[in-house]
């Protein structure tokens, strides 16, 4: 079940417990955020190149800054909760 993430703290907790987070971007496409041993990987479709742009965030602090700049609008970040 698709569940909207309400806060940065909730997003960080979900990433730390190995959930995959999804981003709904302005053009209706969906990106993905996943925590790995190498850092936090952000994959966002690029409509200009028809490819996926990948960003590697080094740590939780970098994700928090990314969240504050990009994801703080309600309804843009969610995860699939077990049903």
C-alpha cells in the first residue's frame, strides 16, 4: 500500500530500516531512493535525456539537505507499506 511520508525524520528512519522510498516528481514520473553500504542512491528520470540520473549522497546529513531542498512538499515522497 502506497504510504505518504510526512517528515524528514520519518524518511531517514525508513531509509535506515532498508525501505525503498519513491519520489513523485513534477511531470508525474517516479524516482527512487535507496540506502546502500556505499551511501544513499537517488535515481530520478530525466525527461530531457530520457535516461535516469543517479546521485550518490554520502550520508544521512546529505540526504537531509537533499530532502529540505527537494522533497519537503507534501505528497512528493512515499513508500510501499506492507499490507
